[in-house]
């Protein structure tokens, strides 16, 4: 690409090596989650939510289990001010939920913010000012000391307003644009604020270190977080928080490594909504924990319902490949993937293991409200016999023999390729019924009777076109006798009768299903399926279906 020389790394490494986080394998417990959907997410919408939509979204966040919810920037918008007052005055905030509001370090904004919070049972007041080199030089044109003075003045005013306002308040400070700030300066300004607030065990303070713009690889952010964690004043009384954005597509990795590096709290949104490329996706973070056997302390047992509300209220869309929530993230179209999943699911049924370990499926889709039918295996021209057989077995109870699955699989793939579309389960079932089940042309089975039980002499009534006639045969069983009768009367020859049967539940009525394969002289295998309340009749119908396949394909070849 052109102009690559225009760009340079804009982040700052810590002045000392901070790599203790690399010795940790995974997150052992969930951080404190703070949803910022109603502020960061809402301000990023083309059409921000109205009051009623905000209230519904708030209720959904509470139902999911968020204990900290940022509800807006009340001094910046009348809608957000009214929303906050509605929550407080109508007592819509559960006792175990803390609301959070954002304010710049400017006097009139801070005072307006506390006006909106009057009577709050518990609220986090989040103070911020920008600290990065770019913001200092280009936007504010202020020295480092002047930037510190802004933060300190705001911290002092927060203390004063909290004493003057009815309510219960906790303080939070963010050096906004932290990732573009010299780490020593970020530490200096945070410690300057902490020296004003002087947190205690009973009154801890939140220091939030946002990747306002993600500027580095995740390990660099982790090292920055670890350095800050080890050098903050009053560290034992500080809740270290992260607010990663996703400019480089590493928001989730930034958050996970940041927690390994000492962070205790994460601010983010459902499905990563937010300015530009969005905030860190809390759904992904939480379910990543879940996949490691760690309770995320959030309830995503019905992801489809959450997505429905999210998309309706935000007018945003969760993409098909979005981790965990996307329509296709558990879906396999590839034949080899489908085969592995189908065998893995069968293995689970047989072994009943205590933990989940199905190939290609990180977690059990059912645990988050997804269905095996239509969610795991979907069929198109890339699909394989295993997936197609799995769909028939899961949805319709048809357990085809392995060779028949292969035969039918190629047929379905050709249909999908010809139609240039995905085939739904009912379409696959219709194809199977039409091509394999109880086939009556050119030779229709009518009935049979056995006279001689020693050599199973059997008479079979058949219909070809408008002609009905009886044919006879003998064999080592009734099915063998009927097969011999068909070959003799129709002038055909085949060998190696392959047979499988099982019970088939269809509603409240139990039926029998039989599958039969016959091998022609050219080595080709022809399959038929019979379904009937009587197991022997289903076998005969399967044989007739296979013979009809043989005759039809033989005639078409001629």
C-alpha cells in the first residue's frame, strides 16, 4: 500500500518490564461487568433510543444480570437527563444494581450531573479528561500540568457535590485516550486524582484505563495495565477497570489479557456496539469464560431472545458470523465438518461424558438457546453424507445405513447445486420421500402370502401400469423369496441384499422403517426405503423401492 511511511506506532511502553501476566493461563473468575450500552452504545446509533426504548433496554440488562449499568451522559442530553430521573423517581433500579453516569471534568457539567442524580440509592460518577499526546497538543493545547490541574479540579468538585447531593456515590476516573498517553504521565495523573479522593476499604475508587483508540497489539495493552496496577496509589482500595474499543479488532483480546494483568472490572456492550468499530463485546467475553468452565455471572441462556430485543431497539444487526450470537456460528456446511459433528454427537449419546467436547463446537448450542435442528448442520452443495444423514435422524428419526447416506448425500448435493440454494430440513425429507420411500413405479407392491414355511414359497401380487398379477418365488426367508420372485418375473439380476430396520416414531403412532440396498451386475448400489406399521411389510416396500430405483435408472441409461 502507498503512504505506509505516514504511520508510526502511537503507544508508549511501560518504563520497566511488566510481563507477570504471561504466567497466567486463563481467567479464573469473572470480572465485574459494567454495561455501557445505554451511553457508549446509544450515542453510536444512527437514531438514538427514545425514553421507552431505553427503559426496555435497561430492563433487559438487569434481566441478563448486570450489576453495574452506565445509563448515560445526563448533562449532555435532555433525553438522558429525563431517562435518569425516570429510573430514580419511579424506583426502577433494583437494590443490587448500581447505575453509572459520565461527566467531563468541567464545572457546569459536573453540577448538572449531580442534579440528575439526586436521590440515587447508589451511583458511580465517572469523571474523565483526555490525556494523550494528540489530545494535549492538538485539541486542548495544554501542558501536562494543565491537564493534571483539570483532573484534580474535577476530582475536588466531585467530592463537594457528593456531600451536597442526596444519594450514595462512588467515584471513577478515566485518563481518556489512555493508550496514546505516556505511561508515566497516565500514572501521575491517576495518582493525583487518587490523592484527592483517598479511597478506603469502605469507599473504594474505580480507576478506568480505556483503550479509547486501540493502538497496539493486546500484549502491549496488558503490559501497560500491569504497570499501572503495580504502581497506583492506594492500590488495595482501587478497582482497576478496562474500557477497550475495537479499532484493531482486538477488543476481546485486550480485555482478556488486561484482566490477566490485574484489571478487576470491564466496561463493554452487548455484541460490541459503540463508536467507530465499537466497544469490547461482553457477550463474547462472558461466553469465552463459560467455555472454560468459569461462571460468567451473566445469563445468556437465551441468546436469540436477547438478539431480537437488541436488534429491534438499536436498529443494528448481529452479523451471521458474530461469535456465539451469529446465526451461522454453530453451523457447518462443509461435509468433513458435518461428519465430525454428527459422529461427535453420537459419541456423546453413547458415552455420556461429563464435559463438552464435540468437534468444531466450542460450547453446546443448547446452553445459549440455540437448537440442533437447523442451527448446527445446514445443507447445501458443499455438505456431506454425514450432515445430511444427521439432519434426517435428528429431525425425522431416520437412521440410514452408511452406504445409503452416501448415496442420498450425493443426490441432495446435486439438487442443492442445481437449485443454487441451501436446502431446509423439510426439503431434504421431501426429496428422500420422493426418491426412496414406498416407491410404486414402475412396479407396485400390493400384497403377499406365504404358503410353504419350509422353503418360504411366497406369492406376491404386483401392479405394473393397469395390470395386476401374481408372481411366485422361494428362498431362505420371506424377503428372500419375494426378491427371487421379482428377479425371475422382471428379468433382472442383483446381489448382496443389504438390510437395516428400526422403529420410527411419528407423533403418537409407532411405525417401522426398513432400508434395503441391492447391487447390480455393474457394481452400482441401489437403495430403497419402506415405511409401514408392520415390519415385514415395510421390508417388502423397501425392496420394491430399491428395485424400482434399479429399473428406472437402468431404463434411463438405456
